[in-house]
């Protein structure tokens, strides 16, 4: 399910996946929110339509 909203005055799009095992955030959004980003192992992401 894809939702649109705002977080601290910044427009965001959120993909809700109740079966997901990981969470992610776009680095530009994280920087705009003043969040500290820690780099982890690279995960392969597959998208389907």
C-alpha cells in the first residue's frame, strides 16, 4: 500500500509492506529530516508491478 503524507513539514511517500523484513529511507529525505544514517550491508531490492 502506498501512502502520501508529511513528516516535519516535508512531503513523503510511504510504502507499507506488512510482510517486509527490512525498512529503508531515501538518503535525501533522511538528510532533510536531520537523521543520522548508518551504512549497512547492501541489500538487493526487487520491485514488481
